[in-house]
């Protein structure tokens, strides 16, 4: 049941901190609302997912039970195997999903006491080619529309180098030297980004056996 299509991704999103239906859906491009609803009901039936009432009293949030959290070693093994043996596919290049993962992997303890806005420009896309990562004391968010605040950093690259950087297959220092990534902003902001806010994949340490091209 856990290995059924989409279920590992749903559990991964819950592990990453998604709690609402829309948050889970946004982090799973291609998953329909109908199928997500069916999978969540099944996970609840197997006591892997727990529903909790929203403080407002309208609707519910989704959370992994202790039984669900015990699935982490399974997902970790699958992720390690995939990072070692699988090349990048189109689904891995989705910039929103890459940046969503980046945002979830930035430690909240490393966030500044003020809002920071980082703009990401994707040079190989003609549509939906600009995203914003907002870092605030209360959390992190990815936007596909201008958030209405001044930008502190501008990160320019293409979708493939973006994914390769996040996965740890290209070091950002080398990418900057080779022109695969450009980073604009104050020296202080760039230093903070490079030292604290990269949000690399939890599998970035895994050495791939197959080289991406």
C-alpha cells in the first residue's frame, strides 16, 4: 500500500511539514485532487495519517502518526538509491518543486530576524520563469508571483543547473565560476545565502554512479 503510486510522495510531503490539502497537492505536480483525496483517506484508514481540526473550526489538517513517521527509513533508502543510480528526468527539473524543497530544508534557526526575498530567474523558460523565495522569522515560502517586497538577492540560472545544485551534483562555487549560476546582491547577503540558506537536498551527500548530462 505504501509503495502505491503517489503514496511515497504524499508521505514525503507530510514529513517535510505540509499539513493542508493544498500544500500537499502543490508539492506533487501531476497529482489530481481526486487521487490525493483517495490516498489520504486510505492512509488515514491504515492509521498512517491523522486528521486534526483546524483552530478555526473549519476543515482539517493532516499529520503523520507515529506509525507514519516510522516510514522515514523506507523513504530514506529509496531516496539514497535514486540519487545514486537514477539520472535526472523532466519531473526533477520542475523549478517550483526544487525551490519548495530548498525552502523546507533551510533551518528556521538560520533565518534572519527580518524578511529576505530571493528572486530566481530561469533563463531556459519562456513562461513561469520567475519565482521568489521569502525567508522570514516565522517561516519560508515560495511564490510564483511578485510578493510585493524588495528583492535582496537575484539567483539566475537554468532549470537543470538549478536541480543539479540542489541535489549536490554541482557545487555552487564551481557553478558560479563556470557561469552556470549568477548571484546578484550585497556581499553580506550573498555570504548569508552561501553559508546558511542553500537548502541542499538531504541526499546531496550521495555520490551518483550515473553522471547527468
